[in-house]
């Protein structure tokens, strides 16, 4: 039975710990393979066929093909490795952050300039926003 860690119930948090490292090893190795131009050419020529060379889970494979950035993190992807795929697609970090947040890249950039995600609902699952840190409720600060 997997051990529950104190950060497991923070909404939207996918800590790249040993557990996720093992889960995402093949996904991350695929992403790292895109460092080589010859691999990028092969991937560009046939994404599904190229992915056949990696032992991805069906969910990981689907996340790559759909460019489900948040899904890749949930499935063990490391943001620094998965961003190699985003670069391959010509995306910026702000565009990927926006896709993960359900907003445009420009809206995501502005949210970060304005202090980050709102704290409400982003502390712990089931925890009322004001109970954890009343002095920061409604400030828009992020952890």
C-alpha cells in the first residue's frame, strides 16, 4: 500500500519524489530523447510510431499524444523534461502554465505578475480557505 505524504492532499501539487520518478521514468526518457535532432525528426514523422520505442503506460502515451501537460505531471512527468516536448511544439512556459491552469498564456503571465494563483482552495483538500491562514485569505498570494 502506497505511503501517503503530507503534500499529497495539496490541490494541483505533483511533487516529483521517488514515487513519481519511478512512475514517470519512461515518460521522462522519451522527453529527454527530444534533445537529439534525429529523434525530433523521427517523432515529427510519426508520433505514435516513435512512442512505440518507449515503455509508456497507455495513460502516459495518451497524455503525450494529446499534449495533456497536467496529465503528464500526474503520471510521473518531470516539468523540466516534459517542457522539452513543449519546446518541440514551439510553446512557451507561460502557454504551458496557462494550459495547465485553464487560461491563456497571456492570462497566466498576468496572474503571475499579480502575485500568483489565489490561495482559496489551494491549501489542502477539504480545508476551508480562511481556517489555515486567515491573514492571507483573499490576498492572491501563492505558496
